C-alpha cells in the first residue's frame, strides 16, 4: 500500500494523507483520502478524529463491507498504538511532546 502525505499541521494537531496504491484500491476505488485530528478532551486526555473519503472511478459504488473492513483495521491499529503509548509514557513524552 502506498500513502501520500498531503498535509501536516503540528500547531493544530492535524494531518491528512491519501492511499494511492495497493490492494485496498479495488472495485473501482481510485484513492482514499484520510483526515486526522487530535483534540483535547475534558478529562485531560485527547480525542482522535478521523474521516475518510473514497474517490471512485467513473460511477463505481463503494461496498459498505469494504468501508466497514477498513474501519475495523484502522481501529485495530489505533488501539495497538494507544496500548503501546499508554504502556510506555516516558518514551512517548521524551520523543514527541517537544515537537
């Protein structure tokens, strides 16, 4: 799978990227654009927001199962990252808070 980074905004904790090649681009899907944002939560943590836009070839329709499968894989990856960061807070803070 090939990703193209479209934007990174460190001040606003946002980024966007587009999947431009790979097996997820099947069934008439030309590309998938993702927008990510991290915002502060009232309890002192953060909320991760993500939206995806499927760009299709011609009038192709995106199967709901395809979207659901992508969401499940994305959530599993996020949970794995969250678990690692939670288990290693000192390592995370040392590398990324100063950015």
